[in-house]
C-alpha cells in the first residue's frame, strides 16, 4: 500500500500571534512553529495502516520554506519512509497549492492520501478536496474512523445530527478529524534518525504551474478581534446571584 | 447578476423548512447586490454528486457568486466545486467589506480566531460560506433552482446514516450553549448541563479537556481545535478559559462563567461570572428557566 501524508507547518496554537506594524501580515519571527494538529492524526493513521499492511510505504510531503523540513522529519520520525519538501516562499492560495500537490503526488500514484481536515492557520480546509478533483479521485473529509477492505475503504464521519458510514474505492483522499486515533510520540532515537534522512527537495517554480504566480485570494489587512468590555463578577449568596443572572438572560 | 444561495433543509422533519444558517446566508447574499436565487439540492448527498451537479449548473447559468452556510457538509463539497470552476473559495466569512466589479472583500477569522482578516477574492463565481450567526436570518428567496445530485460515476458513497436521537442541535448553530470543562469531573457530571440546556432550548458544548477525557464527543468540542461558536448565550461551567477555548467563544453575545476558582482566566473575561460550585449553581439556574 502506497500512502502519502500531507503535512503543513503552522504556528503553535498556544502562541500569541502578533501583527506586523503595517497590518499586512503576522510577525513571522515571534512564532513557534509546529505540525498542524490535524495532520498528526493523518501521520498516525498512516503508521497504523503500514503496521497492519506489511510492505506499505509512507511518503511525507510538505510545501513551505526552509523550516518546513522540520515537520517532514517529524513525520518520518513517526513512521514515514521518505520525505518530499516542496520549497516555496510565496503565499499560495488553495487552488495553486492543490495544483502543485497534484503534480507531485500524481507521479507517486499512491493508494491513499491522508491529511488533516483543516489547517489551523488559514482555516480553509480546501486543498484536500481540490487535490482529489485534480487527481480525479474521490475524497472523504473529517473522518473519525477508517477501515481498509482490500482495495476500498470504509470511513465513519459526523453527518448532520448523526454519523455516516462512507465507502470508497482506492485511490482516495481522506482528511482526518480529531479522535480518529491517538497520535504517538516519536522516540529520541527516531527523531535523531529522521534528522539524518535526506529529503527530496523540489523547488515550486520548477513545476511550471501557472497558478503559482497569480492569486485569486489576497489578504489585505489583519486586525485583532474587538476587545470585549470588562465583565462583572456577581456577588451575594448563590441563589441571589443565580436570580440576578437569570434576570439578565431571560 | 445572480447570487446563488444554497438552502439546506432543517432535519426537523418539517417539510421544506430551511435551516436558519441558510437564511443567514441569504442576508449576506443580499448585501452583494444582484438577484438572489435559492439553490435546493435533490437526491442523496455525496461529495462528488453535489460537486458535479452544482458545477455543471454554474457553468450553464453563470452566477456571479455562490453563497452558503459554513458547516462540515459545505466544507466537504464546495472546495471540489471551486476546483472544477477555478473559483476562489472562502469558508467561515463573517462580514462583507467591499464589492468592486468581480472583486469581493470579506472579513473572516485567521489563526482560529486570534486575528480577523480582510480578504479579497477575485473571480466568477466566487464561492463564499458564512459563519452561522454572523448575519441575521433573512427571508427565503422567492426564486429557487433545483439541482439534482449526480449519481453516475460517484465513487465515495454514504452507505448508512445513523441519527443521534439525543442530538437535534449542532453546538455551532445553537442560540444557547451550556458548556462544560474539566471542572465537570465526569461524563455523568454533564447531566446537570444537559438539563440546563434543555430548559433554555440550547445545546451542550465541551472544552477540549472534557473531550480528551472521553466525557463528551469530539463534535461537541468548542474552541481552537473544535468548533468556533457565536451563540446569544454561552455558559461556561468548570472551564478555566485559556486562550484556546476563548477564541472559540469570543464572538458569543453574552458569555457567562461558573467556576469554583476565582482566579480562573475566564472569570475576568466573561460578561457575568458566578464563583461557585457548578453542581450547586447550574441546577438553580435550570429552576429559573423551567419556571
């Protein structure tokens, strides 16, 4: 089974994000970078599938600047066999990203493409279904359970006010929801081994994709969310506080 | 210039009743200028089936913008539509800032709500989904277009749907959310929150801790790696209010905190706080709303 796992490097969710003085972008220097939390479920799922299907291979792919190599190596430490770093500095919108990945992933011809359901920086969640469209394969999003049956998969996901079981032939793009599995931690030895692994590096420009130069989505300005006015801590005995609160809410 | 609004039907069982979040998207569509037309899908949902059908209709009729509510289903198939059409796609928009020719500037959160961005999209049709509760609901458009979901050639298919009878209301769409965190202590502890939610006609949410402990399902999680909610009333019980939870609730109209710990970060930030044992406070509050 050939598995591709797409990973993205994003700011740590616990970190404060500061806006640059010109309001156009975040202050990149101050941010601590991590693997997108939802991608961790993708890496873990790939590792489990590989364990259950001897002879499987996992390729970890990321698009990004120099530092993106860290998340690829992290994926290798957790079970990836090889890594591809598509080097890119400029902002790419989802279509451009999906086109780039379609070119690179298309050459690998994997059976399964796993990724997180959404990246916590832009919140688009758009690339995986777009990638599936460009590769002309099906996709299933926000999967909370995944089973392999030969050349097909059965996935479970939240649907409307309940759950749905979705079946799909392979190859397929699957995006991972929190709770799909319990991501493991890499051992020190695995991390050190991954540090030495040579990654395949591709310059995004060399792929010759037109959308990379243009952008149909542009961030014009960034602001902090409006401050809420200071709140009130109610006083008095509990039942009086509850009555006061109920009065305000009704 | 046509603006298409995807009208999703409420799972209330009432024939033809459109979801509130779709009617909110109608309001947003109204701000774009042009003629607003409702899109109603017929046939069972599949990612490819909906994507193919909507793309084909859009290619044929050339709407300027396609608009909908942000939810897991729209997030599933609309990107595929965008890929087919070469369209800019942005989910989770919270406002419309500017329209100029085929360029639309919207506001939407970034970094799970830590920042708000003004983002411009260029292209026809632009595909935009709006965050529930960012707009007041509007009246359903008088003109609707029925689109039949494709079935031929669909590869990923739903085989079975299991409804959760207990859950009628998505936490991201409820007017009132009663939410519990580590302070609730157990799955059983959530019973008092469920009773308050029922009395107030709301949904029960959970912090990441409560979900990670296995007390509540992932779909109830509110916060940075869960759902971002903007209800009229958000009652946080036994939740400390760290930044990761706060970004998920900061857009609520009124935030209430019930917590034993007077030093909990949420106590200062909430609009109203009661320092006390939630197992004492919440039942008292339920009584107030039952009467």
